[in-house]
C-alpha cells in the first residue's frame, strides 16, 4: 500500500495552543479562571468593534466581501500606502503559510531564528523545505549571524524576523535592522512579523512599513489579535510590494476573512481610547510583573510585548511542567514552552491587576515562601 502522506509530513510539528478555559474547568474542577497563556488583550475587545459586530449580525446569511475593500482602504490610510500593498489573512498565520507556499521550492531554504514563532518552522516543514536555524543570543535575535548565513548561502529565499520575538518578548531597533538588511542579498524576501508592535516602548523601534517602501522584497505582518483584542475574529494583514501581494492574493482561499472579522477590525482601528488604555495598562503592569517574578527567584527576558518569558533557576525544587500543573489547580493558565526547547520556562501573558496579583499570590503559596510583595 502506498504511504498515506509524503515523508516530510510524517513528523510535522504541531502548533500547541493555549489551554482552553473550558478544558481547564473540566479537568481541574475550577472556575473563575485567569487565562494568561495566549497573549490576548486582558482588557478585552475594542468596545467599538463589539458594537459594530452586534449591528452586523443580521447579515450572517451573506458572504463576506471577498476582496476586503473597506478594510484594505482603511489600512492603506493607516500606513500611508496603496490598497494594492495590503493583503488580508485569517490571522497572520495564514499569511505566513502562504508566503512559504508561494516562495519556497524544494531546493530553497527558510532562514529562521530559534526559539521563535513555531509557525515559521511549520510552514517550512509542511512544504518539505530545509530550515536553516540560527540560535538566539542571550534570548534575542542574532542578526549578525542571520545576515551572514543569508549572504553566504544562495539557497536562502525567505527570512522571518519576529520583532518583538515570541516566545521571548525581546526586540531589536532600527540600527540593528538596517545593518542586517544592508548585508542581506536584495533577492531574499524578509518578513517582519510585528504582531506585538503596538506594545513596544523603545524609542528606536522601526515601523516595518518604512522598510517595505524602500526594499520591495519585504513583507510586514500585523494582527488584530493582540492590542485590539480581536483574537476570536482571526484578522491579520500584510503590507508589501504589489507584486508580492498579488502573488499571495492568487493563492489565498476565497472569503478567508469573515464579514464579522472585517467589521470588527474596521471599528477597532478607530477606537483610539481602547488602544491607549491597552498600551498604558501594559506599560505599567509588564514591568511590575517582571520585577515581582524576579523577586521570587525567576529570571525574566526583557520583554517589549504583552507577555514575559520566566525561567526557573537551576536546581529549583519544581520543574516548569510541575509549576504549570500547580497553577492550573489554582485556576491560572500560563504557557509551558518546552516545545520551544525551553523546558525550564513559562510564558506568562500580562493580565489585569487582579489577575497578576492572583498569579503572584499563587506562586508564593506554591514556592512556600513568605509573600515578597508585588
């Protein structure tokens, strides 16, 4: 009998989502769960988006606008580009997959840092493409080494850069990015995944649109799942050269972004109050959470996103896996990251003040030490 699937699909990595609230309730018999696992906006969805969706519910029998005309036009104004520079996706995950499908042949190489967003790896391996990996350096992208590989290996066709990076939250600035791009051959497609860009506080952070405008083989990725609070609606987009956008448009599935997703995203863009509240909350709670975790003996990567990567010290009496279980018993969901080759770490989303306080109190109880304060 012939094999069911191609050999390169036999051991394909599986994307591991955050543990659902409902599953945790069933498994551990808990309620009032704080989900701090999936980097969602703890303040919820944009109220303007929620109201816009309510008003659109009576049109559920109609197909979406397949071209996303209104949303593309609004995004074009937001980024000061043409509508032809915008491609919409069912989250940025779909665009990542489309880029791999469109650009990578069997003799090409995907250049990737590790650990970084696992969907890049899945995209390459699902197409039987070789992935060339450059390890992070002190938890951050080693852009010099990545550039050297891109320049030396002609088979490199596509490079993914997550800025800030997931799962570490680390970020690089304009000078570092410019030095990298100066060394990378012009025919290599560079993808700047800026899912968490709205949370970045460092003044030298470069908006990827500026790179796209001067380097045609560049694609910027953004999402409505994070700061806008629209994770359930699955809306992402790319900004790129019209030639690259046309290629992705020809491959994407029809009606890939739902009507409700388009309506929600359109409203969320103009909800400046919700955006400001979300940024301000993160700017306060991220450093507080970082300091509190460090005070409890954990090392924390310097994050510019809405989450932290917290690592237990060596020879700690608990493993990260065991700590995760203890937190689940206390109705707290965080993200183990052993699948990112970080077995001693947990990725923790910045929650509300109350959720963060609950997490810290739970850690004190689990670690069996007097409260260190938060």
